[in-house]
C-alpha cells in the first residue's frame, strides 16, 4: 500500500477529483447555508434602498470565472429587480457585457418582463482604460459613456436623465474576477468619495486581498461560491416563492450557488485527505531514511 | 528625441495627476489626463493586435517548435477580428434600421456570438476548471509538514477548507451558538482567521507595496528609472 501511494500516478488523483465534483452534481446534492456577517452586510445594503433608487452594477468578470461569480450575479440582479431598483450595467472587462446579458437572460427577461430597457435598466457596456475609466466616471459619467451598449445616445435614455456621475448612484455593486475590479473601485471610487457605497462579490483568490478594506471602504463582500450561496439563501428567504408546505418553490437557477457548494464540499474534503495521505507517506519515508 | 519626448510626457502626466489629487482646483486636469489614458488604452488594442501578428508570423516563418499553435492563434485572431469588425451576420439596430452596421457586434445568433458562445466561453471555462485537478495533485505531492511554519500553514488550510463548506458546520455543530466557545465553531473560526490574521498580514503587505510603488513612481517620473522605455538607443 505504501509503495502504491508513494508512486501514485497523478491520474488517480485527477480521477478522484473528477468523481468528487461529478457525483454531487449528478446527485443534485444540496447542503444548508448559514449566512455570515459579510453576506448579511451585502444583503442589508441593498435592502436599505428604496424603490426607484439607482444602482450601478459593474460586471468585471469573464466566462473563466463564471463558475464562481455567475450565481452571485444572478442573485444580485434578482434582488435589485425584486426591490424595483433602477439598474445600470457596465463593465471594465471586454466580455463583461456578455456576462450582463447572461444574467439578464436568466432573471430580468423571463421573470421580470415588465421591466423596460431605458426606464428600469440600461446596459452601458464596456470601456477600455481599467481604473482610468473609474477615475473619470466618478465625476463625469457622460464624458466616457456617450452612448449605451447598443449605440443609442445616452441623453435619449430616460434612465440617464438624473445621472451625472457615479456619485449619483445609491449603491455600486461590483462583481470582480481580478484586475480591473473591486480593488480599483475601492481605490478610485469609495476611498476618495466616501459617499459612494460599494459592495462586492469576488473570486476566492481575491477575497483575502479585499478584507483590509472592510468595513470602511467596502461594507460587504461575497467571497466566491460560498458567499454567493449565503447571499442566495438570504434573497430566497425574503423573496422566494413557497409551496403549501412552506418549502422554497423556485427554479434551479436561483439555487446555483447552493448547488455548487455540493461539489466544493466533497472536493475540499478530498483535498484534506490527499494532504494527510501525502504527509503520512512523507513521515514514513523520513523515518525509514533515518533508521537506515 | 526618441527618449526625451516619452520622458517629458511621463513627467507631465504624473505631475498633473499628483497635483490634481491634492489641489481641488486642478481636479479637472486629472480627469482630462485620465480621458487621454482611456483613449490610449483603446489604441493599445491595435498595437497589441499588431504585436501578436508580428510575433506569431515570425514563429511560423522560422518554423520554431510549436509553430502550429501560432497558426491556430493567427487564424482564430483573424477570423474573430474580421467577423467582429465587419459585424458579419448582424442585423441593424431597430432604432437605426437605415444603417447597416448599427447592430451590436455580438448580437445573439451572429457569427461573432457563435464564436464566443461555442468557442471562447467553453475554452476559457475549461482552462479555469482544470486548475482543480492540478491543485489536488500539487496538494498531494508538495504540501508537507516539514517545519513549524508549514504546520501552521497546514492547520490554517484545513480550518479554512472545512470552514468554507457545510463540513465545518457538521464537525463543530455540537458547540452551542450562544456558548463562550462558539468562536471555535469552524465556520466562525474561519471568519476570525480571515478578518484578523489575514487582514493584518495583508495590510502590512499592502503598506509595503504602496511605499514601493511610490518610490518607483518617483523614479519613473524623474527619469531615474527608464526601463519602461525599452532597450532601444536614441
């Protein structure tokens, strides 16, 4: 056994990882989520807003991180739609607008068909320049965004009438997979202009780097799929439809974060077992070397 | 000339941005400089495309190892560029139906959308997903409790790995929520580690980086560090 594990072909490890991810997906395993303080903080910042308040949603991610960030994008859009907030979408990543379209296709178009483009939500699209875009739009949004994503003049869009800069938004929600993202929004928006309230959702590797900004510059943060699942739970608890037994009766798309926590649980346990096994081999080897 | 002009532009750009930050009267200067940057960033895409063509065409012409990948890269680049810039298969925007090119380049059903949906999207998602397999393999082979620091790291990793899933809730579910030991519940302990130890360490690193960035920026602005201009002579 020792010899087998010591010379274990890494393809066995790959197979184990494949099974640990595939089996919970196939079995549709779901585990309960207990929201932590940061997820509650994000939820409460949106809950504080009144109907019709303008919210800027910056989708700074791409398909590579959709697995982690897609579910929180869905939950954010649903929460804003349920609260009847005015949604303004933009992106600092070239494929960000497609991520916005995906979220709109999942939430707004099928479940909130009454929301009208230009009156309830608008797609401002992508602008190149990373943090320099933020630096300009915090004081003058129309200097860079002269048209929406579809080429219509920004002045012809009713929703833009009262918006001059990012400071006019009641809340900025950023979903970030890296540069440019939440860190830049903190540095160029919420830090120099403390009236800008920023909450964010980010990938797992980014989260530790953003904790130093909590709570002054960043009141709430959703870290990876775990944060998304907690936030989903809060949104579902408040706005989810229930059947006669009091159970949540919602389509699967609103449980994506919770569903993806299943594979994460098994994969994490596998990682721990692999590390322990690797260390057992290491100590046996060291003892044998010492005794010889 | 080739070096002096970029040095002057860098100096003026940097000084304007610094002044604009500290003197409210000059704030508009900083915004103007940022708009220049945004325009340059858009132009940089053209430069980037040209550079990509140059490098990969050279690899193909020199027949260096793996030149076949360069051919794939060039074909993918040129096809996407042509389809996107030409807005091939895109219907005009209903608001501006008289203008043939008024539709958005990635309109649903268009060839560009097809390339994105069935090429780019699955490929990038696959690349990211493959990480899980390599991380698992690396954890098995490299994560060893060789010394005290490594043991601390391992212990923290276990707590975070378990605390970020339902396993943490199950393993320490026996500790009552309202007891004095509730902080030891894995899900709470994970939050504590992230908010205290991680934040303290990261803040220290961030302050160090900020000081380094300030000193490097000063060297660039004053022309002491000219490495960003490349190695070409005057």
